[in-house]
C-alpha cells in the first residue's frame, strides 16, 4: 500500500487547512491524507499528552512518521536538555507510545546531518541508536554521499537490511557531498519511506542563512517528474508492503498540490477519511 502525505500540517501547505483554527488543522489535514511527518519532534521531544491528542484527532487508518529529536542524530548545537543519551532516547520512546499503542506509528525517522559520513565510528553510532530504540520501527536517511558511492552502496544497503533499518529514500538535487542519490531499494519488508525534497540545486547548500529553509525546499515537481516517481513507487511496492511518501517541497506551498497530483497518478482516492487505491495498472 502506498500512502501519500506531507511534512507537517497546516504550517506552509494551507491548501486543505486554510481558514481552519490551529487546534483543528491536523483533523482537517487527515481528511485528505492518511500519513504525515511530524517535524516538531526534531526541535523538542513532544509531551506524551501531545501524541495522545494527535492519536484521538486522526482516523484509525492514519500513520505518523516521527522525526527523531535533533540530539539523537547529532544536529544539536545548543546545550542538551538531557543528562545523557540513554535518558534522551528513553524520553523520546515514552513520548511516542500513544502512537505505538494505537498502531499509528509508521516509523521514527533518523535523518542524519550532511557531515555524518561513512566511517566506522558513525556505523557504531547507528548500531547504538538502533539498539536504544528497541522494537520501534526506525527509518534511516543519510545526507552525505559517502554512504552511496559505487564502492559503498551495496554495503550500506546490506547494513540497513541486516540491522533492521527502514530505508528513507530521497529525491533531492545532487549538489555535492551533502546530498544523496535516489537509491531505489527497500531494506525492510514491511515499510519504506520516500521523501520528496524537491530539486532546487541552487538553494540546497544555503545553510547558515536566516531563511535557508525557505530557499532549500522551494520547488514544484512537474507532471513528468511525478509520473517517473509513480513508476518507481510501483516497482518499490514489489519489495515492501507499505510505502509512506512524504512531500517536503514546502517552501512555496507546493507540497500539497504535488501530493494530490501523485495520488491521481497512482489512482489513490479518498472516501471520507479512508483512502482507496484504484486498480488502474
């Protein structure tokens, strides 16, 4: 099954939440999409009551891809609010339990920074993180090309498969070491994540600027580009049972429109809160 959704709800893609009060935006969003990426968890570990509320506000067939807290992936530059790694990981695991118990956790997404390259030390760090997450489903996304060089590609994929990581496949511009190619391979039989970051090569390496996020993800996919990905998703379906496609090209409000286009290309329709995937192929 292929699910289509957005990174966040109502903050930048207001096509389906326009005029809706902030407290009701997730509920409105869930009438159009049945998966969402939670980005706020990257900046702070959510309270358990927050996930309890989100679970209640969404249909039974709704899933969350929850971004790992920045301290868990080496992004944190400020003082760590947790005394040690174990406490930090345990706090995050506790926070997502309502989604786990409701069967609504698609995965916890570990997106590592562009300086996290393919080294023995970093492989050890990945093993520690996977063990610390216990039996929770965890997806892994790299941002450094060294993991997918011709020499390392198969070894990286084998590592993901053996260690139980869900592959987060990226569509993004090829703009130096801080970007990765779209490696169309599932590493988990049950789940795969595909994140559509756009192809703004000129703005990709704009980190450090105050408005870098407004530049990096400013891109609207064309119909041919989406059609190419629709075919790729059909091929990936043969390797994995469930695919969550997250449109993150949200700087200009293009993600929601592109997500709806992709649903049309794949024959996915919604009847109320529940999706129906038509057999068009």
